[in-house]
C-alpha cells in the first residue's frame, strides 16, 4: 500500500467517510477541477489541476 492510499484510509476512518475506489475519486475530482491525460513511461495517467 502506497503512502497516498494509507493516508486516505486513515483520514477516511477518522472522518467516518466511506472508502471509495480510486476510479470513483477520479470521477468526483473531474467534476471539480480541470484534468489532462499524460503519458509517463508508456502508460497513460490522468493529471488533475489542484490549487
């Protein structure tokens, strides 16, 4: 488990949020902020612009 996932699980437990899959989190982020598809090491990734 990576640091980001571990942090998310800890915060979700503390705040009593339901655990969501990363795809669901990405869909919600897409509603809030611009996104861009980028290639990194031959893999496609979605980058979200956060301020």
